[in-house]
C-alpha cells in the first residue's frame, strides 16, 4: 500500500478521500493550513500536517519528512459562499500556479513521487483562473503526473447540496471513489464526471 500526501485534506473532497484511502490500506498525511482543522483530519484517519502551501520551505520539509509514494493535490482557495466565488478568482489562480509549483518542488525534493492534481472539466472564461488551470495541467503532466479534471461537485457540503448542476458534473462521493481508483492511472488528463 502507498503513503499518500493529501494536500487540501480539509476540503470538501479531501475529507471524503481520507477514509476511503485509509480503508484501502494507504497511510495518509492530511495537509491543511489551518491548525484548527488538524483534529478533524486525525479523526478521519490521516496524520495531520499543518503547513501553508505558499511556505515553500516548510512544505518541502513536510513532504520530505513524510516520504510519500503519491502526492494528491486537491488544493483550492474558494469561499464557502458560492455567490462570492468571483472574488476568489485570483486566490484560486494563485493556489493553482504558485501553490502547485511548490507542491512540485516538494515532490522533487522527496524523490519525485507520483503527483495527481485536480482541475475542472469545464471551459473557464478567459482570465487568471483559466490561465492557472492550463499552467497546472501542463506542469503536472511534465512531471509524469495525472490531472483529475472534475465536473461540478454536487451533494452534501458542496455548492450544490440539493440541486444537480449543469453538466459536466459529478456527485461528490462518486468523485472521491473515482479518485481512489485512479491512483495507479498512467500520466494524462482524466475527466471525472457522472
């Protein structure tokens, strides 16, 4: 079984991934930038790692210390309120560019474990977020990694808890199960939709 460093462990999909990964026999380090979320990650079965993805040196140290076989990058910087999503465009773009580059640097320092990283399965309007998605995809593929291109999440805890959004979409628990199934996937872009 694998040692998996899960960046974005306290997010909507991260919290669903931890129990599935642990149940499958993997050892999971769950990264969050918020110390207040560490206990929750531990209760789900992960070894909590409190580090900010933008603190490159601390991230490199944390990943190297854990020594993962796989890095699963589920990082986003999105608001709890879907109506404020436009205000977070630059923040989310930064986590996909600078944040992802720091994840890649940490992976290289830790012996180049396989990287899987999330993006979106729909066309973003021209702007920082669209550029950031392309940059993330290109850089992950250049490392021999896998891009997890998710449809819009729906289900409990998502922006669409009660309604089914337009396609492309994926039920959040199904997205988590598919992600676990894709740990051994060859390098490329994998679309995860219903």
